[in-house]
């Protein structure tokens, strides 16, 4: 079976784009490894006490990684996640999947991962595959060179900053391992989107036409998820709206939790938040365009939209009302409800009269 993505090409391009930084070896320093081992454990306790979400999958494990290790981990995740789609596309008989196409796909994926590897600070690997080594799964990654570079650039208190980062990433692990149905539901949404993908050039032309129509109407065709959302069918866009709503909730919850759990322990966290907020919005020129095309720009908005949603909901009914979101997938907010929390509150009050 031919591979539809040249993974070796993806790895080579990603490593080249990631480049070598002045602090590329600093992440191997014994102190940063010891810090993140300590703070991952501490963060798990603080997050549980703050949110009531406790993992059903054992203790959290942190791993300090270089950019190449982060790239390799994400290529492995893409291989797992895209396996059914790639098998489907590789059996396509219309000539779309020639070797040159697999190299182009690999180069595009590599360029995206390479750029992201130079920016990302931490990540929870939520994919868990039963027939693969458990030691390489369910890991909280911290990208050492990027963390050290940011600490030195802004003269951060390193212990405060590292605990603060650990709180955010461990919150994501608590979400997916402390809410029993959430991982399965999220991956189900992703698989539903991938299952409906057809290797059809006509879909691409229709997407371009839709983009031109939005542009003529004065709207941004890439605003809600980049090329993926633009090329999606109506059915796929409905699923993408569910994914966007869920991701906004998770990211906003991660940011709010890291601040609440760190209160009194991390005096500098307001400054950390301001620097990272500016960093998320600082791309210009080609990088800004790249973010919009790949849908990364939409993800950046998820943090603030998710925070605004949570604060609006808690203003109405406190954490008890927000906790309904973790009870069932039916209670998760859609993207329209994230943007207008009154819609979600009204739906919850209708289905749960006891909170009204």
C-alpha cells in the first residue's frame, strides 16, 4: 500500500524549519528536568483541588523535550490519527496520490510542525493506542528550548513560570482523564470528520468558490478554521463547529485553572499571562498568513473566547452551572454558544431546571 504522506520528508522539513536555537541544549540541564518532574506532580494536586477533576489513569508524567523530540511525537500522533483516512486515500484510483503528492503532503505537514515546534511551550498527548507502548503515551510534554528562551528573554522567575506552565498542561490531562467519556467523544468527532473526507478535486473547487463568495460579501473566508473549514462539506462543518466549541471550552478552562490554582503560589502569573497573550498575537507578514491558512489563528481565539464563556456562565450560576458541561457530551457548548453564552445557559436551564 502506498503511503499518502512521506513521513520522512515531513520529519526532514520540520527539523529544518525548527532550526537550532541558542538554548537548544539547555533543556537537558538537570535542573529543568527536576523542576518539571516536581511541578507536574504538584500541578496535578492543585488542579484536582481547584476543578474537582481527578485522573482515572494514574499519575501524570512530564517529559522535557527538544524540538526534534516534539516533532517526532507529533508525527507519531498524526500517523495514529490519520491511519484510517490514509488507508482510504491510498486505495483511491484517480491518480491523486502519486509519489510527488506524498512528498508535497509531507513537506506541508513538516513546515507546519516545524513552525509550531519553535513556538509551543507544552502539550498533553491525549492519543492512547491500546496496542502500543504505554510508556510513550499519555505524556505531558514541555518543549525545553522554547521555555528556556522565553525565560531568559523576559527574565522570568523560572520556578514560578515552570509551575505555571505545568498547571495549564496538567489541566488538559485532568480534562481528558478525569472526565471518563471526554477522550472517546473528542476522538469520535475527529474520526467523524476524517471518515467523511473524499479525495475529490471538485470539493477543492467548491471550497475556493465558497471562499470567493465570502470575500465578496466582506467576510474573512479563513476566519473560522483556515483551509480545513473552508473546504469542508456542510456535514463536516457541523462537526467542526462541535470541535471548535469543545476546544474553546478546554483551552479557556486551562487558562482560568492555571491562574486560579496558582493564586498565592505564583506572584508573577499576571505578567506571564500578559507576555504569552502578546506572543500569541504577535505574528506578522508571512507567519500571520500561515497561521490563518492552517487554522492556527482560529485556535488562538479559542483561549480568550473560552475564558469569556466560562466567566459569563459562572456569573450566572457559579461553578455548579459550568460543571454541567462535564456531565455529558450533550451538555458541551457549540461554537455559537461559546460566542453567546446566554444560549448555552438557556439550554442548560431548560434541560436542568434545578439550576434555574
